[in-house]
C-alpha cells in the first residue's frame, strides 16, 4: 500500500500513521472529531485512575472557597499531601470568617508538609481576610477579580470558576499543556498560550472536564518523563510531539 505524501502541520513535516486496519491516519489533523474520541477514551478509563486532590475536594462539595484554598495548597505539592493538609485545615476552618481567625502559624502547622507551606499560609490568611472585609465572605465569580488576590494565577482562578462555580473556563496546568502539545492538538510554549489556543479550538463541552481528565491521565499514563505509550489507548491518535523517551 502506498503511503500518502508527507503532510505539513504547523510548519512541521508529519508522516501519516498506518493503522492496524490498514488505513492511513493523518496525525497532523487531530480535529474535533478526534478530540471527541480522545475524551471518550479518557472518560472510560478515568474511573480506574487515582483522582487529583482538588477534584476530590470539589466532588465532595461544590464550594468555591474550599476549591480556592485546596488549589493554593496543591501548588508544587503531592496529591496525597494536599488531600490530608486540606482535610486538617477545613476541620478547623471551612469558611473565610473562621479562617481569618486563625493565625498564620496555625495555618502553617495545619498544612505542613505542603511545599512552601509558610508562604501559602500567609496567602490563605490574607485572601480570607480580604474576602471577609471586601466581599461579604464570598468568593467572586469573575476571573479578573480572582486574579487580583495574592497567590492566585490563571490556573487557580480557572479551577475556582470550573470546579467551584461550574462556570465555563479552561484550567490549563502543566499536564493539560504538555499532553495537548504531545497529541499535536495545539503547538504552544506556555500554559498561558495553551489556554488561549484551547479557548479557540476545544469544543465548549470539554472546557470544564478537560483539566480533571488530563491531570489524572498525566499522573497515571502520560507522565512528564517517559510516558507509558505502550499501554496508552490514545497511541493511535497521538502524534507524540517531543516524546523522545517512552515505555
Ligand atoms: S501515546 Fe504516549 S505521548 Fe501520546 S498520549 Fe499516550 S502516553 Fe502520552
């Protein structure tokens, strides 16, 4: 069977793949139909995977304040540590008013050993105080207002919107950025750029669930270093851009 000519994808030459069925698959054209297939495969497997800690907090109770605080705790921290630290902290204070009563030292000792626990305890204290004084103890629903708070970046703000309020947003963290680029679905240099591209390209129905699915997928299969391509059910769709070592 003749191989179709080499195709151009974003200026990069890409070879079509020969599938087991004998058909050629153009990996440069991972389009909306393929993203539907990819998400449906991810959803089938999601139940068997370890879940991201912040998603567990959100699944227990849709509470924007808890999502915000647990997301701050989760930055550069393992999920097991985030889950336990969030549980200890929320057992003492689960709303801005109660949290504002705790000292920075108390918050630090409750979230220890989360990474940068001292800085995070200061951020949690300051955010809680501002929520009480300026927002009537409620978390604002607008991304621009959330971004004003110390320690709140686009990832955290989008997660509060999506998991906390169920509003449209795309939370692009390191997993979403890396995996969408490996697929060849986007070609970007930073999570911020990825968010912009995904806002243009990703079907709206996947904006909220994509973070949860890809964080779980990234932690279980498509690891940052040496992804498990041999057992990956998306290998037929994925162009493996930039993957040099896999297993
Ligand atoms: S084939 Fe490999 S690089 Fe592509 S999604 Fe699967 S694990 Fe990731």
